[in-house]
């Protein structure tokens, strides 16, 4: 194991990250793993896709992070009639000045919640591609830059629900992680009912970090150390998905980069400034399961993406 590296402000940033986690736990009960992985993705400068049934707290989760960080937060419900201009903005002619003026779309914020993204048209979904990858929007040949930090938390209902359609691979590949919240336990659901009987738990959340703190945390995560065997392990895992008999399309190099960044973020949230194989294993399924396209043989065998990824994780050694 390599000697631990020293990163300026590591302890300060770790304390801030811990405070954010504790604040969001006030409203998202018994979902610590999901909260940690959403926080990992944010610190790794990525976007999150939450795939789950309505009503399990997806929107509440996004709002909780926005309040704890005091971020500029916008939400857009992606219905079939949403237009690309609703997302990216549009140019409008001003009679007084005789010039076209740009009107910002919903995406101009720090945290953009794209709710039920798989209910809208492919044209509106594709409007997100440039802003998610480049942090900028091009309208009428003019580039407009989004504020920093910027990240998307998108939700989608399970495929097969009325009015849903599959997101294209190019769109899925832009999400660093895909997570599922699931239903609460009986005891925790009772706790949720009691907590909301007379008050809104969201009122309990306080701002514990600033935008500047978030930018510092992201910078610290980038400096987390990764040695050569870890790079090799990540590439070996990605290659295994490209050569697996049950996978038609494997993980792209963008997926390998996302796995590296998420592993660094995982190490940081475990109060380490170096990555170990367990960090990679922890996030491998979240980063890669939604990026693969299974072979028809896998579907015929009843294998899910997550099960195939789990098999690969067992066969590829660090």
C-alpha cells in the first residue's frame, strides 16, 4: 500500500461532507446507502439517475441536498409536451432594442431535478446531453455557460409504467450513477407518517455548507490518490463487460472515468485520501449496470444488468 498523501483542507472538507449527510438523514429515513452514493456522485462532479416507483422520496432527496448546500434549485416535470426550449432556453426578439435576447431555461441553476425524465420526448431528453457533459448550452449558435457547480438529479419510473420509454444509451451514459431507493420498512414507514403528521421534516434541514465548500470538496476528491494497480483493476472490469457473452455493448471509456471518480469519492467519504479495491467494488454496479446493453440470451435467461455486473465483479480480481 502506498504511503498516504497529504491533501490541504481534507479534514475541513470531510467534516462538511459529514454534516451534509447528517442533515439529509433528517428527511430521508433508513436510506443511508443511497444518500451516501448521491453525495459521492455530487462530489465526483457527476449526475444521478434514480430509477424507482413514484412516492418513495426521490424529489425529497434532491430538495434536501439543495437546502443543506444552499444551492439554486430548479425542478422540471418532464411530461410529453415539454419542449427542448423549456430546458435550455430560447431567443426572443425585443422590439425596443431591435435585438434577440436570450431567456434562460430551467437548467440554469446549480441543482436541476429532471423529474420523470423517461416520460418526455427523445428530443427534449437530448436537450440535456450538452449541458450534462459540457456544463454549457448552445442556442442559436451562441454558447451560454451554466453556473458552477452544476449537476442533474433525474428520476424515472420503472420501464413498463404507462407512458414511459427507454432512455437511449447516449443519455444513460451521461449519468455517473443509477440508483434505486426502494420501499421503507414497516417500522420506518410508521416513523415517516408520524414525522409528517404535524410538520414538514424539510423545515428541519439547515444550511451546513456553501457553494464554495462544495467546490472545495470536489477539488479535494480529485486529488485523492490512486495507484497503478487500481487503474488496472478499473480497466480490467470495463474490459470484462466488453467481452462478456451475456453483454452486447459493454462499458465505454466514459464509464471507466466515472468509475475512477466515484471510487475516489468513496475513499474520501471513508476519510481516506487514497483508493483501495473495496472503493471500486462499492460503486461498480451503480456506475456500470445502467451502461451495459445485455445480449438477448441474458434476457431469455432472466438475468438482470445488476446480476451480470455482480458476476463480473466476482470473476475479476484486483
